[in-house]
C-alpha cells in the first residue's frame, strides 16, 4: 500500500483534544475531537470495487468546497461510507498535493470543533495550553 502522506497520523493527533481509536468492524482509524469524528483512514477491501486496496483519508468538508475539489482533483471523491454532501475522501496513494491535504485536515477539524459546545471548546483549549 503506497501512502503519500506518512506524516498524516502525527499531524491529525497534534490537533488539540484529538483522540484516535480503531473501529475493528470497519477497519477504520478514527480521529475525533470532543467525541465527534473529524477524520478517518482506512483501506477498503476487494468488495468495494474501485476503492479496493486504495488507502483513503475521509474528512468533513463544506459542500461547496467539496464540489469544487472533486472537479479539480480526480483523487478527491465523495466521502466513502459517509454523507456525500458533507464528507470527502482522498486517495492517499493519489496525486493530491500535501499542502491541500494539510489544509483540508485543518478545515475538517475546525468544522467539527466549531460545532462542539462552547464549554467543551474552552476545556479543550485550556488542556492544550497546559501541555
């Protein structure tokens, strides 16, 4: 499995309040903030046709930006097993430039973090400042 973004795991885990777990039933590594998913990585099996064996990164994304990105980048597709309007998937063995992937990770985190209760946001920020 070719993965053009070996830095990805550390980059996602560096987001304040990020936790990671592995959903065995899905074969996904999930990255969450405040208990809410903002990123996931997986490598779909042979039963998933064109996705089979291709490592994916799935991120939350604004619908208008999602459409634009999919038109410009062939390796950005509607979210794998997610709401296709609000999530995108990026083939990690594809050609999406690193700076775009980093930006999309930060945007996804910000979208999810921004929807958390204000109290939880303050707690996460305070904990991040202590470290």
